């Protein structure tokens, strides 16, 4: 059992930092700049997932896209 090779990368501190920043950017995308922070959060979430923070990295990427969409809808509602 000890010789089983796994393809998953071990989680590093850099992966967790990227994931946390992606969640922060998801919130900022709602209130400040949806396009800028949404894309940055998406990229950081994907990087965090690839570096080993598998479930949370993907959740952060999805949260950034959702935050960007909500932010864009809020801007459109406020301008009309």
C-alpha cells in the first residue's frame, strides 16, 4: 500500500495564499470592479487548484466568476 503512486500534488502554502486571495477578489468584484477583480480571482483560483489546493481553489474560481457577474448586474442596475 505504501508504494501507490498518486498524481495529486501536495498542497503548499502558495496554493492556500492564492486561494484566499481569490476569495477576497471575489468579494471585491462585487463592490469595486467586476471585470478586473473577477478575472484576477479566476486566475488565482485556478492557480491555487493547480498547485494543490484542489477543492477550495476551484470553489474560489467559481466564486470569482459569480462575484463578477453579480457586480456587473449591480453596476447595470445602478446606471439605469
